[in-house]
C-alpha cells in the first residue's frame, strides 16, 4: 500500500487542475479566432492540457517526499 500513500494529495491536485481547466476553457472561448484556420477543439485542447500540466508541476513541487 505504500504505492498509494499520497493518493489523497494527487486527488486534490487533479481537482485543482480541473478547476483551472474550466477557467482555461472559458479563456479559449473568448480568445478563439476562427480566421487562424485551427479547429476550436484543437485550440482549446492544447490550452487546457497546458494548464493541467502546469498545475500538476506546481503541486508536485509541494508534494510530500516519497519514502
């Protein structure tokens, strides 16, 4: 069970990332420019993925050390 020691921490991290993703989705809706010939799903997907990974990196820097 040592493998799942920090499961609650990562669950919180993913929830934090999801909240940030909604914010990023709203930002993508407002900033999307169809004249650039990029599908909205691609534009928003990249923006959301970037935000989730940024949140994971930020939170993992604060993660408790594994023993």
